């Protein structure tokens, strides 16, 4: 799909990989709306790319649906969504204090998996109304993690959520193929965003020692480049693409 002239929503677009994706797609000629939490840098990011900022809590599923409706109306359509919002906790299935509580497990699933599916299903509805471009109507890009495949000790909730995102790709792509909508996920390793942004070099080296090359944290713009490549190449579909420098997580 040609990026120039397309309507894009980036969820989690106020920082990190989402922000880099929004800025690159804007630079390639797309109109981009930013979704992120109230109090984030979303307003400044949106202003910098000539777009609009929509504060949203993605775990408020009805509120997200209403916000998405407003954004699509303002954009005048929807061709691409990039969802990077998410997060995790550190809890073992069983610890000295007892079994993993259900409440925090479910909250991680809601934030990562259910919110991602909610956005994807709604986006597909809007994309299905587009006039096809070379038979293509839209692209849905979600964010998994290499933890989906090699979850570390204490990551059981996060692993389950990200594995769900990875697992949805092919089925959702098959569901939406007749409509000309592609579905993919990106599974990053450790990137210089959030808590890892700006950490000392020695810590970054320790965290990426299992990578093949390069042995460093990923850069948000490298995630954004893959987003642009996915949108641009119609033969990419139905899969979760690792973006990990050949890294495989050890148990801890």
C-alpha cells in the first residue's frame, strides 16, 4: 500500500516505537492521529506532525471505540493502525507469597491482548469501507514481543498476552483477506523505550549479551522502518515478525 495520502492511527504514539512510527509515516505523506494516555506527550507529538491527539485508556473498551470513531471521522477514513500500547508485570506463577493472583494477570491480558483485539476489530470495520487500492483496503499492525516465544521467569502474564497477539495474526488475516485487509505483528526484543531508555551502557550490554548482532538495544526508528516496510509491501501478511538482532531470551 502506498503510504502517501493514507489515513493512519498510532495507538501509543506519544513516545518510543509508536512515536517513531507516527513521525516516519507522516514524513512519507500520511495523515496521522495519535492515541495515548492523558498526560503523555501526545499533544506535542501530534502538533509536530500536523495531526490530532486523542487521550485514551485502551482498557476502557467502550471509550476506545468512541474515540476511534471520532478520530476516523476527523481523518476522513482509516487505512493503517499501529498499536504499540502495552506493558507487563513481574510475578511468578508460584512464589513464596502464594500463587499468582488472577486480578493482575487479567489486567495484563486486558491491557495488551484484549485492547489490541478491540482496536483491530474496530479498525477492520472502518478499513472495509475503503475503496481498494490494487485490491487492498487496509493494514493492521500490532506489537507482540520476543517474550511471546521465550518468556522469562516472572513473565507469565506478559508472555500469555504477547503470545496471543502473535497468534492472532494468521487467523485474523484469513478472516479479513476477502476484504483486502492485511494483519501483522512485530515482536521486538529490548528497545530503548520506557524504562530501558537512557540506561547505562553496561546494563544495556548485559541485557543484550545473547543477541547475535548488533549487541545493543533496538532503536525506535528501527521499529518504525519495519512498520513502513509492512505497509509498503502487500505480500507481507498473517505473521509475527521478530525484530530482535537474533536475540533469544534466557530464562532470566
